[in-house]
C-alpha cells in the first residue's frame, strides 16, 4: 500500500524488456530524410527552370524593383505578421486568459512565428520560444499547447476560406483549370470552415469557440494569408498577366504546398511551385528576382529582426540582473544564449558559404583590383569558405555550451570579417558578422563546459540539417556557374575574373572539412561503460540539502549517481532495457546542473542508451527543451500547505469524522525515531510480510521505497496501535532538513488495520504543522490533470481517456479523489524523452523498472 501508487506489483526479478523495434527510429529518420529529399528535389527543379538566363538578367530584374514596391511589400508583410499575432490574442481570449499585456503577447507571437517560418520542424523552431515566455505571461504548459493548436487550426481555416473565395470569384486563368471546376472546388473550400463554425455552436460546452469569436478568428486568419500573397504581388513592377486576386490565389496555394512538405521555411518548394504555375506567363528573370526578394523580405528579414529583438531583450535582462545582483534573469539568458549562439553560428557560416560560392559584383571587383593583390583575394575567398564550414559544425558545440566551441566561433567570426572585405568588399557581410560577434563576446561565462568538441557524435538529424545547408550553398554555386563549361585547367586558374575557379576550390575546401569531421566521428571508438564511484558523503550531503522528500530514494541502493564536477549537484538513475532513466529533478544546486545534464545525456547516448527524465517539475522544463527533449505530462503531484491545514469548520468535516472513528476504535498514533525503528525492525518486517502476502505482491523500487533493513532504519516511522497496544500499521517518513516538505513512503498494515491510513495522514499533517513543516507531499496522481479537449495534444487525450476508463487495472480516479480530501495544491510532473517516438518504450521501461521486471508486471495486470 503506497500513497503515491496504490497498485500492487509482483516480485522483482532481473528480467529486462526486449529492446523496442527499430522501425520506430527508422521511421523518425525517414521523416527527416524526406524533407531533405524534397528540398533537394525542389532546388534541382529550380535549377532546370532558371537555367535559361544569366545573372545579368537577374540583376536587371532586381533593379526594376523600386523603393515603392519594396515599401508596399514590407507593409503587407507587416500586416500578415500582425494578423498572425492577432490569432494568438484571440487564442488567449478563447482559453479565458486575461489580456493584461496585449502588446507583449503580440510581440512574443511575432518572435515565435518568425522562428517557426524559417526553422519549423528543426531543433531551432519557434515552439520553445512560446514556452520560454510562458511564465512571464502567466500561462501553463497545457495553455501554451492550446494556444499553438488554436493558431494552427485557425491558420488553415483561413487558408481554406481565402483559397475558396479566390477560386470562386477570381480563378487564375490557366488552361488546365476550367472556370466551372475552380468555382466548384472554391465553394467546397469556403464551406468547410463555415460548417465547422456551425457545428461548433452545438459544442460550446466542450470548449469550442463561440460563433462570434470563431468568425473573427477566421477573418484575422484570412488577412494573414492575404497579406502574405499581396507582399509578393507588390514585387512585380511590370504588367501582370492576371489580376491581383488571381495572383494571390497562386501564392497562397504555393505556400500551403510548401507548408505541407514540412521543409523549414518552404525553401525551394515555394519558389518551384510558383515558378511552375507562372513560368509560362512571366519571364524567368523577373519571376526569380521577385521570389528572391520575397524570401528576403517576408522570411529572412523578420527572422533576423526577431533574433536581434530577442538578443536585445536578453541583454537588457542581463544588465538589470547585474545592477540588482539577481540571479533569476541571468538564468533566463543562460537558457536562451546557447540556442541563439547556435543560430548565429549556423546563419553566419551559411552566409559565408553562399558568399564564397557566388561571383563578385563587377563594380566591387574593379575597386578590389586596384587596391588588393590577387593572392590576398584568392586566399581570403578560400579561407572564408573554410570558416563558414567550421562555423556550421561548431553550432552543435555552442548548443552543448562547450567552451572551446565558443572560443573557436569568436576567432572564426573575427577572422571572417577581414576575409569578407578583402575577397570582394562584402561590407554587408562584415557588418552582420560584427553584430553576431558583439552578441557572443559578453557571454563567455555561459559556455562553461570543458568537454572536447567531438566527444558527442552529431545526431542523424543534425547531419541532415548541416548537409542541407552545404547542399544549398553548393547548388547556388553551380547555378551561378552553369554557363561555364567544366575544364580541368579551371582548378589552377587564378585571375581577378575567375569566379568559377574560386567557387570550385572553395566548395572542395568546405566539403573536405565536413568529410574529415564525419570520418573522425565515425572512426572514434565508442566509450566503454563506466560507472562512477559513488561518494556516499557527497550523496548524503545533497540529500540533506534537498528541499524535496523524494531525495530519500537515493538510499534504496538500486540507483547509480552522476555527480557534477564540484559535487554541487547529482542525478540518480537506473538502466532498464535501452533506457537510462533519471528519477526526479537534479539533487542539490539546480543552477550547477547544466554541465551535469549534458554529460549524462552524452554518456548515455555514447553507450547506446536512451536518456529519460522521469517525474520532472516545471522548473526543469526550459533547460530540457533547449537540450532537444520532448516533454509529456505524467500527472500531477499533490502538496498540502500545512500552515493552512485544519480539520475545523465545514471543510474539515470528513477529516474530523475519520479521526473520530480512529479514536473510537481505540487506536493510537505514535512517532518512532530512527533508533526505535532499528530496535523494532522484526515487528515492522512481520507487518510488511503479512501485507505483501495478503496482497500477493512483491516490493517495488526506483520511484517507490521497499522494506529493506538498512533503508527503513534511516527514517522515523509513524505507527498505529490497537486497543490492546499491538502495532498493526506503520509508515516510514521522509523529511527535509530545512522542513520545507514532509511525506510518507511505505504504508503497511495487518489485516485488522485496514482503513487506518487516512487518519494517519491527518495525524501526520497536524504533527508536521506543529513541527514547522511547510508542505505535506501526498505524491503523484498518475494521468490526472490532462485535457480531453478536441484541440489538446494527442497524448493528453489518450492519457485522459485511460484516466477515466482504466479503473479495471489501476485506481486512477480513486487515488485523485482520495488526495483531494486534503485540499492540496496540484503541481504537474513530466517525463522528458529524446523524441516523441521514444515515449512508448520509455514509459514501458519506467514501468518495468518500478515494478521489478516487465514480464511479471504485465502478468500481474
């Protein structure tokens, strides 16, 4: 019997679960391969479509886009992003969240949208941006999930309605698209969101938006997509073969196709779709110039502004923290800095590769020829390409907070600034690199890990992303040189006009950097399994310093420990099948656990293990999100504030009744100190064995205690005597040294002691209040507090369904109802896994680890 998990588990054994099928990991990799393949296919298609004109034609087309057209495009871009931010405000209104700071919330929405539009689906997407600001917005994680789901559905509803309206009233004049068919399709598309709104009027009690809110949301979403289409329409200075509405229809449909492929930013897919649709009616150079400008204005410019705004905000927080001496805001930047630095390294490296693979502008070439010797131009060009490749590779080290990665990034960026000026007077490139360098320099202290750069192999997803960036850069070089036939002597041609030879040498240099690093990582021998010796004194100190009672699980003897370099924090964990599972938050100083967490994850992955964090709190979420983990809610933990606990008044009627019944039956409550517990171990063991025999159960472990002599005698125990003085029940007590929390572990009774534990809880809470304890921890109610709303994440709906319908094999609702008697504060607890596909095997392994083996756990249930 246990207050945190009342189900029974069989005798533990050494049986391990079979490794999960490999098809799950392969399917996840296949998804990443597919979007890379789609991007490559799109770029190849663009290469064929745009191969008929020279760069001079493209320059002429770009020159025709005047300031007025740029201003109109920027205005429509601002309108689109403003409407997108408006969807967030409407989503907050839908969930009932007060709009105290609408401008701040709109700004956060802009940041998230800018990141998602350019890096959605990668480790640098915008989902974590919303999580980062959730606390400042007084939003819970489920609420953030609802807002993101609402925005996504609203966006697609607006897209359907706008496409339908444009096809119905202004269908593009294509030979392959009959007007009657376009109008029919358009009418259906318009009807879909309207029918959904109509159906929602009957489901108000299920949380659907009201008709007024739904219609307003639909209008705002339409404005979002309309602004995106008109922004591109503004970039065509000449006459158009169709009206603006028909053109916007083509653009909006192309954006939907790009979004459907999940390619970050729709790179290549958007351009190819529009080129295929309009290539027969608009000259290729004009179309290419408008598409390149649109990519810069609608995607990259807002993305760059978002990075700058985020960096400036964090700089202000740092300044305020330094002035006030506060650590909280400094920690906020420490969580953002690695991701932002990684983005800057990727962006700066990619920019250098693109610049190295494209020709020097004729005007700048003439100026360079008069002032810079040819060997300096050639050397700077080649070194710039190498610097770009190395910066891209160092992005992973920056995300891991490796100090050597920071130093190398600073050196490479500093060196790339003169390289950019000497190789072609690319002053814009030099300015951007200078800005990035200025952002990196003040924050060296946050890149504090002394791990070697290549201790951790790049993941498959990272290699795909890096290869995609290099592939795009090399493709651009071949595209620029498509009119120059290949000849072997080009490799050794050094002239001021030799753009193609310079590109060839730069591409080979960058490629060699990637190949050498790839070979080095592939040939690096795997590290053998190393078990760190446990320093019992350090673990004792960290347990006593902890303000969470579950730290006492360190004394079970079934866990290993990974301790930080200076012994300020530690992780307790155990292996089950392929999973290495951490129990709870880090012990000790959480601020000192950054390097510890990375070291643990890297060591687990090097040994072929799946790192899993079990029952973590909200405070650890941002750090794990930055490390690339996916979080899923396990349930909620009940903590009773003892300063307010009372059994008096109407609210305490049921508790008074339970206590009175306890006293009428002649039962008495006692507290035994550890010395007394050690003397009475035979008595307590007899009760424990009788309880296990009655329930045909075995001991548990990992997240739950078990009866072990060395373990039990460490703690005080609460015992119950019957009217004759016989001990009929006991529970060992977990206490924190600073009296921040009090809890119980094992609860064992003789058959005649059934039903006494509710009164024991009452007595313990009253005792704890007198002793000055702040909280009584009743443990977690699994799968409770998860939403069943149609817009909730799939995991929430599945888990909530089990919670409500799984009483035949687990007392989910009964456990929650029992704990609700004490009027606790409910706090969410999560499991963090490397990917969504890892969740099922991780849960299976955690269940087996707690129950003592998967086979008997399943047999019991």
